C-alpha cells in the first residue's frame, strides 16, 4: 500500500538554499509579515462608515501617506491596485482612452520594445481592438532608449501621440532608462508619460515629482511586501479612464474593496526598504559585482547583457548569455544543485521563448536562448555568490554538451 | 540498490505519472519532464487525445508535485515536427502507412530526449509504456524487451524499434502490472490523473481526421480506384487517404459484381492508383522488410522460428524469418490480411521481443504487380 504522505518526505523543488531570483519575487520582510498578520485578524471594509470601517480606512490612508512620501507623490496621487500588471494596464489603457476622448487625433502609443508584457501586451491590445497605432521605440545594444530617439519618434507626428510608456528599469537585463530626461521630452510636447517602476522601486530612488512622469507603476512583492498589492502613482490632474468599474474606491479610476492588510504590509515594506535603500544598494551592488567577476572568471566567454555595472544598471541584476547553452538546461542543472535563478523571459506552458528584450537589443536567437538572470536582494549574502561560483563552470560545460548533441 | 538519476517523461497521463512515482519510490533520483511537442501548445483539445496540450502539461506538473519531484517542460516541438510529423506525411505520400508513436519513441523519447538527458547527467529515461524490460545484467549483457502482463495494453510493438543501446538507457516500471492496477495505484497515490481517459489516435491531429490532415499537408492528388483486373471503378482526391485493408470510405458508387465487400489491396504512390478487391486477395504469406534491429537475440545467420506482429495491437502469427541481404524476409504460417508497407514487423519469442524491421513489401504486392503486367 502506498501512502501519499511518503511523497512529501522527498526533496522538493522548492527547498532551494541559494536564491538568486529576487527580481521574480523577494522574501517578505518580517515587519511586513507581522503587520499583515495583525491586520488580517481585524474586521472592517475601508469603505464602510461605521467604527470598523473607519479603523480600516485609517490603516489604508496612513499606508497611502507612507507610500506617497517614499515616492515623491501626494497621498491623493496613490491609486492602489492588485499589483504591477493591473497598474500597467490601467496606465496604458486608461491614459489612451482619456486622450482619445479628448481628441480622435491621439492614436499613437509610444513604448519601448523591451517593456514588460504587462505594458507590451496592453499596447498590443489597444492596437488590435481600439484603433491605436503601436509605435515601438528602439533601444541600443544595452537596452537603453535615448531622449533623442524619443524626440525623433514624437516628431514624426507630434499631434498624434496619445501617450508614452518607458520602463524605469528593465526586469530582465536591469538596464536603467534616463527617465527624467525622457519625461522632460514628453513634457515639451505635453504628452502623458508613464513608467513601469516595478523593478526600480526597491533599488533606486524613485520619485513621481522628481521624475516628471505622469504615472508610475510600483508593486509590493518586489520590495519585501506581499504579492497582490501595488499602486499606480498618478499625477493630480492627469486624466485617466478606469479599467475596473464598480464602487469607485480609488479616485473613481479604480474600483474594488481595498485590501487593508496587504496595503499595510506594502507600506511597511516601502518604509523599511526606503530607510535602508542607500546602504542596501551599495551592499547588493558589491555582491553583484563579485558575482559578475567570478562568473566571468569561471566562464570566460560568457557575455554580460545590459549596461555595465554602475548607475545605468540595477544594483541587484546580473544577466549573462552563455554561448552554446540552452537557458532552460542551465536553469535545471543549477536548480538540481540548490541554486534558483531565471531565464528572465516569459513562458508559454512552461516552454521558454527567446527573450524579446535580448532580441530587441540586437542579440541573435541563440544568444537570447542561452541566457540566464541572477538577481540579488535584501537576503542575499556572500555565500550565495560563492555557491554559484563553485558550480557555474561545471554546469555550463555540461549544458554545452547537451546542446552539442 | 543502484540509485539512478532518472528522467521521467511525463505526458500528463496516468501511466507516466505512476511510472515516475514508482521510480521515485524505488529510491531513484527522479526529475519529471513534460515534452512540449506542439508548436502551438495553447490549442486545447477535447477529450484525451494527444499528449501536448496546456491541460496535459498542467496535469503532468501536478502529478510531479504530488510525487514530490522537480518538474520542467522541454521544448521538443521542432524535432517532433521534423522527425515525426514530417515523416508521417512523407510516408503517406509514398503510399506507406507509418506508425507515428513508434517513430516518436525511436527519434524523440529515446533519441533526442535521451541524448539530452544523458548529456545533462541522467542515467535513464523512464516512461509509462506497458512493456517489460529485463535489465542487461540479468540477461548477460543485453536488455530484453517483453510484452506487458496486460496483453490488451501491451506496447512492446511500438518500442521494438529501439536498439539495445537505447533499451539500456530505458526504464519501464509498468510492464509487470495491468492498466487497472495502474489506475488503482494512481488513485491510492492521490494522483488527479487516476481516472483520466486513455489517449488514442494520433496526438498531432487534433480532430482525429487523418485524411483531412493529410489533405491539408499534401493537397489534393486525384487518382483512380481500380479493381484487380485494372477496370476503373471510381476516383479519389488523394491516395494518402487510404490504407491497405481499409474497407470503409472507398465511395465506389456500385457494388462488386458478386456483391461482396471490397478492400484496399494496394496503393501506387507514383500513379496515385488505389487497387481494391475481395478480402481473400488481401492474404499475405510472405513479407519483405528493411532495417532490422535485433535486441532479443544476435542477428541470425539463417531462418528463425518466431511469432510476428504486423501492426499495433494486431495478431501474432507463427512465422519463419531469415536475413536477406541487409533486410529480412518473413514467411507466415497462416495468411495475414491488411498488411501495410511502413508498419513494423515485430518478431517475438513467446513474449520476448527478438527484433523488428519495417515492412517494405509483401507477396500480395508482388502478385498485384504480376497481375498489372498481365493486364497491360
């Protein structure tokens, strides 16, 4: 007789010792977990007018103030969402619809070809179903968009641009865009400018007012908060149509009962991560630089994708192409050795597709397929880098043999 | 016990899930891999045909979770398209009747997948096939493939193309039990696929309509339907829509003079002519085959008495086989009907597979050729 309990004794794929996938999600901060746990035990819908409702509302509004303060926004400029994907959809579709209502001339949507799928596919959907004219902004070999290129693309039809969306930092290769300069170009033409700052928010100084952007996307689980809480930071006066209709809880542009426990934990994580940001960025960048040096020492022909370490790259990101390897074979071999990382690109039924980001940066398909992202975060330590350095040479060699056949 | 690093190919069905569970429970280091074989895995298919839908990938993943083994998806769509789907289409275009499951075992599971697995450090590939595999050490050097104890579910026929080297890297944990036992065990292990229907048909033909699929691939190729005397009885829009032994779907407007059913006797790919005739004309007593593979005995120098199976789930006929140059000739003790070129002839000694070869012709084909010459 076989008992299913036996199965759970066996090693599971989740017991990874070395976690190098913080860009996918990073462990919740203990403070965020206790804030959330405490709040989950409390009763109250923030929209209710009675005692419990007022208490829950107070938690949400205090959280809103903390988040606004951390990201250079006014409290009224924080629109809570279920996360980054919803905030990106709301910004891209909401800004487009509002602009189209103002004038039928506004049909062009400008976005870089390296955006996250939440932006990429929202723009694509607008083009397929709403008559938008999708215009993909080219990036250089490091994945960056220059303000001159943006200006040139706007100038092709300045009166027709509905909005511009450029991510603050790329989720795969970690390239940081010159957001303030790009937003300044947009402002010259009075075009709404959105930036997906999901990856940047935990690692770089991100500010709505300071950047000059119209709207910024942030999310909790990349900075030590819970999955399921995010926000669109939206300038006062920016016109935006809702995507979710209903109770109109968030400035009438986003409906749905506010998730007070998740929002409080999100704000807690924001506050702590902002407090530690400068030291953390230096610490993580030093680890990352060591990781890059040691991977290149073990695998001399590995190629670092994206910008060189420095202000042009997220401190926690290292992204390589390993010539002659398949990314998914590398991932499996590392996983079997207790090291978790990512190919960084989207999957269809678990099948790795060549990264659209690397392809947009001019990489060929083989280079795009043979890539791997190592991303560090607040729990990363020297032993993580040591563990990777100890096996990467052997793993790459083995993966190469699997490709050569 | 020898702890092996096992790559368990998991289709999302009950057999491969139980096979992986048994390998893990035997103490091996097992990793589950679902093979994505369709270029467009988003295509959901109704029922349980096929083995590469999103739903199947999810079922395989959940089974791996329950068993407690790591799980990945390998993209084999390109190799599958080249080695199985294209081969299938080309074989029909040549007037042959291929078996794509057999080809998939030969070229994908125990070739492309096995090679990649070995390179990545695995020792064997484990599947849920119903066949027994006695390990090499017990046989003094060569692994022996044999029928499953469940005769109705036996899949040794579609594995018999594997070489000794391939069998040496294979693991079939289910050969010693029946399908019912597998389902009961899956239920006891709380695997959600316990009562998932068996897959059947050709996995890459979503609606099960092979003729339509081939028409889409090969286009219309009209030809004649003739009787054994060469008289034209009708026409068709593609000889690839026919298989030797086929009775239905001939669409000949009037009955045979004797009122008896008519069957496809032969297909001439060059002219696109399909010959039909009475059942007894289907009788085959001698078979020619090429590319013999011997796993159950050394390549024989002379005639060997054996049983021969000529299609999946077909009858095993007493026969004598002997080498003929690089090929093989097989004389049947009793005539067999509906023997199609392109199918495998698998030789057994009792339940043990001796070897296999691909059917290239029969004495029926030869008689037809003679008849055609007489008519001309």
